[in-house]
C-alpha cells in the first residue's frame, strides 16, 4: 500500500495498492484509477491505511519507471504548506508536460549501407559522399545537405546504399561551454564573481543579493557563477520575469557560452515542452532560462539558481495557486542545497533587509561598467511651471523645461524617451453635460479610450466598445471629453510641438508578446536609430540598452504613488529608477526629468539625490514602525463569486469567525479595490500577524471552521504584494 498524490486539488494523497511484487519509492510515476479513468499520479509516501487493503485499487507503475526527483516532491510539499494550497494543485505545476513520461517515440533516419549501387550519377555520388561521415539523417536532411532531390535519396535507399536506423525523437540539447568567451571583469565584478564561484564550489545552500546599479554588469557576473556550475557538470536555473525573457537575452547567453540555453515559458509548444522536460529530468539540459513556472521542473542535479530582476512583481503568480517565484526559488535552493543569487538594481525591500542584516551575502556593484556614468536626475515642479509661449494652452502634459530638454537632445542628434505608465489615450471619458462616466459593465473600472482603435476598453477584463458619438445617459452629442493622459495622448502633444521628429509608441497593446522574440516594432526602430523618440509604458522601462538614448522624461512621476498600499512607494521608486537607468548607458551622459506635483515627497527626493540606500533605509524604518513585511506578516483573503450576496455573506461569516489570537489582527471584510472584476463580486480580509506567528496554522484552523458553497471562492494570498 502506498499514498499516491494526484495532480488535482484534493485534500491529500490517496491510498492505492501496487501490483504484486512491485516496489516504488517516493516520486515514482503511476497510472492511478480514479472513477472510471486512469490519472497520472506520483507515489508520495506510505498509505494512511484508513481503507481496507482489499478495497484498494491498483496503481500501475509507468513503463520505463520514470520518477520525479525526491527533492522536487519535498519542494511541492513545502510550497503547498506555505501557500495553503492542496499539494495536488502544486504537483500539477510540476507535471506540466503531457506525454513527457510516455516511452520516447523514435524517428527513422538513414546511414551509409554496405552496398554500392550499380548505377551511379553525379547526384548519387554527392549524396553518398555526404553520408560517408556516418551521421544519421532524414531523407529531407540528407537531400538538403547534399543538394540533391529527395527522389535521389529514396533511390539510394531502394538500392540498399542507405540503410534505416532509429534516432531519438528530439535532437539533444547542446552543451554550453564555460570557456567559450570569458570576459575581462573589472574590480567590483571580479570580487562578486569570485564570491559566487566559491559558493557554487561549496555545493551548499547560500543566498546572495547581487545588488548593482543598472549597467554595472550583473549579468556578466552571474554568468561566471553559471560557468562554475557548468564546470562541475551541474544544472542551472535562471529565472527571469516573462517580459525580460527575450531573444536579446538568449543571444547574449550564446555569446558567452557558445550555444543558446534551454527555454521554459508559456509560449513553448507541447512538443518543445516534452523535449525540455525530459532533458531536464535526465540532466541533459544544463542551463534552463525560464519564467516562474520553470521553478517546478524536475532537475536531476541542480547546482545553482539565479533570479534576475528579483524585485519584479511578475514573479508573483496571482491566479490559481498563488505563490512568489522569487521566494520559492530560495526555498528550492535550500532543499537542493545549492546557492541562489538574487539580482537587481532596485531590490525588493525584503531582499534588501535580508542582505543588510547579513542573512544573505550582499554583493555590490557600485558603478556602471566602462565610461558610462549614472544619469543626472532633476525634478520639474508642475505646480510652478507656467507656460509663457503657449497662449493656446496646447501644452498639457509636456512642461516647458521638458520641451526645452527635448529640443536640446534632438538637436544634438541624440535620442529621447518619454515615459508614462498608462496605455491608450485617456483613462477616463466623461460627459460634460451630465457627468456620466464610462465604466466597464463587468468590473469596477473606468473604460480607457484607445484613439487609434476608436474604442473604449477595460484594462481589467478586456471588454471593449466602439467609441460612442453621444452620451448614453443624456443623449447629448459632442459632450464627451477625455480626462487625463495615456501614452497616445502624450504622443499627440509631442507631435504637435515637434512635427518633424520621428517617434513611436510602445505599450503592451502595440507590441504583441510572442515569447522570446526579436524586439518588435517601435523598440527595434529605436534601437536602430530609425526613430528618435520612444513614447512608452513600463514595457520600455526595463532591460533595454539603447546607447544613443540620453534623455528620459517621466510625464507623471506621481502616478501610482498615492494608492495608499504598503508597497506603493517601493514600487514607484523601483519603476522610476529603472526607467532612469535607460538614459546615458554609453559614452554620452544621461539626463532624467521627472514631472511631479510632490517634489518634496521622499521618493522624489531620493531619486533626485541619487540616494537609493537612503530611500531603502527610510522605507525600512516605515515598515518596521508599522510592523509590516518583512517585520510582520500579512495574508490576504479574497472572497469572490458571481453571486454578490453569497460572497458578502461568506465574507461576513469569515470576519466574525476569525479565532482570537495574540499578535494576530484581522481587518475587514471590505469591498476589494476592484469590488467587481470580470463580473465577480470581490471582498477582502487582511490578516496581520507578528513575525513569529505561524500564520499557516492560524489560517488552517480558521478556514476549516467556515463552510463555503462551491459558487464562492476563497483565495488565500500569503505575503501579498498587490492589494487589488
Ligand atoms: P546589468 O545587468 O547590471 O544592467 P549588464 O550585465 O547588462 O548590466 O552590463 C551592461 C553592459 O555593459 C552590457 O552591454 C555588458 O555587455 C557590458 N559589460 C559589463 N561588464 C563588462 C565587462 N566586464 N566587459 C565587457 N563588457 C561588459
Ligand atoms: Zn451625458
Ligand atoms: Zn472589465
């Protein structure tokens, strides 16, 4: 009898029998009967024994006896416990390649046979000369290599001059070469790289914050740790936010190691997924670059984990099982007993505190590599910017100092970027006559005007409607006005002032994400110097290296700073610092202008003074005083469903039944920020606990006491990072 975990949201493992004489250890894959079908399952441990042996069904081990590594099973259990998800729901993420465990199908290929055909032609001669190297090729492969037709190859097969053989379904992954192109590191870089090489050599868990300003060479440095792991013949996982997983990155890896790494992200085909999953499980794929889901791959011998841009919120998975891939990467490294490196120019406050308190090693790269200097950052106080030249009030979003700087930069033949973290033309459309505001029918959100598409769109659920010509409430026409700017509107104003200048708009709706592709449209044109100004949302803020870019204008630096959530300051600082980091990355110095109505705000002051550590220190004190993370613990409960009454009733019931406990406070229920989202009513509760409290145990006891109907969902978010 064994306990078998199924990749389904069930409370735990189910008991099964194994066929007579069969032993299977934890991790062994089995086909387990469930109802009238067979489900892929994993032997998890000993049986509970509550069901009599004679009533148990038989779980059949899979052919070839594939197994998940025991450490991956331990990791699944750990994540399930921590995030309060059923272990089967986490296991499902670790089994996300259908067919990876089926016996491998082989493909037919041909090699040179013993017979020399009686009739030779020049084409046959060529084909046989190519085949003389002994490599197995498909018909089309040989035809192509020898520059002959497929018919020629088939003729040679018919004459037994070529004979069939079997090849694995997929070609093997090529081995990255640690010595392919070793860089010359500068002083700080060499120190950091040596610390990481030592950590890899120690083959033990250790955590490192690689904390370096934008352009300081963090990637070059962690590549040295990758090289060290490769020299030990071990595997490496590099986690990137999906948006940073670009062709540029893969090419950069290839420039250092000779071949591209294996990839893992949502755009892989089923077939590529199967190939990569198998190669990871067998240890054949050495370096995997992936988005957060790659954390659950079955590494056979993981020697190093890297999380680049570790502060990114994209590492937090918000739907389904809610987990933070950065935090779980540290856990995975601890279970695998290998080092983990978190890299960022603007670390999360959590990682910063861990590094400064000595829990993580703190590796600093203080300056940009080569001659590039950090850009100068200046504030433009919008409260005092009158516009003397602009009698018609044409200028709403670009202040005179920003326009003057644009003129200077463009006049000098350099490039500029205007940043506004808002897609579309205007975030709100309003009727001047009756005050009607256009909102989404499914969400508590305004509809955003997209002028090029002539539509109003909900950025939460994707609902769209054609731009109306009259007000649906008072039926006046010509009364609808656009309030506030999005990037399209900033572009319109820019074009009015600079009619001769070539510009492009980059936002997630103008760039279609298709996995690690080439830089697209406007980004590509900008990189090639075919346009001079890029106007964009946060999609332009990260990672890109544009050597001719010397001016960054932030249209509204206050955006996002005032929504009152715990992380708003940190997020604003990180985003603006990252945007600023795009300026002046080569020889020419960069200038960053931040338009703000709160120039005295701590975030603005820290950005202007270039005092990053000062900002972190102040933020640390705020959080400590408020007993907020990482000095206290938070868990959010989001109760949602289509039946608003039922949702509110369950939320109230949860609120009332929260067990009293020392050092635990429960806030709410209150309507969530999006009280309606995709047609679902949402209520929130927030648990705040002192650092030493076992919040998981508290929540388990609490949630077990409240029965929720199937139509109401209670999502548990341990360590929430956003509060929508
Ligand atoms: P970060 O990841 O810290 O932003 P990168 O690793 O992308 O920095 O480095 C910024 C630029 O400087 C890249 O073009 C990189 O190739 C170059 N660079 C950094 N360090 C070196 C070095 N030691 N030798 C040559 N080029 C370097
Ligand atoms: Zn109206
Ligand atoms: Zn909506």
